[in-house]
């Protein structure tokens, strides 16, 4: 929801939904995502640390190889952080990743 509020769009919603549901993405969706990263059609790669998988690890590495910023997010506030601290930290990561500092 935060990304949508910041006017980002999910580049491949079917792929993102499959990962969110902890299912394998369709081969065509995976191929599209791989191509999108290789061709730098993605501004920012958001990795949910709570849904890690071999596919996510591969995509994270591919994004890094193609100089696409990677930020790591969680679905809940980390221990010891308030809601405001957690959200502010995520927003700072996005800002730094996009060079808006």
C-alpha cells in the first residue's frame, strides 16, 4: 500500500501475488520479471524479508547485478521499533535507494 501511495506501481502483479501467496509464479511471469530486471525496466526491487525463497534470492542478486536498488521490508514492525520508526525507516530506505537524499 505504501508503494501505491508513493505513486509506484507493481511491475508484475501476478508474479508479486504468487510470491505473497507462497506459490510458484507462472513461468511466463517469472520470465517477464527476469527480463524486466535485465533490461532495467524496474526502478526499485522491494524484497519482503518474510517471504524469502530461492526465486527471490535469484531476483535480488539479478537486481543488484543490474544496479537496481534493493530495499528489504517486513510486514510487521521489527522488535523494539514503534510503528512510526518502522515506517520512517522504510521510507528512508526508499529515498536513499532512489537518490532522493
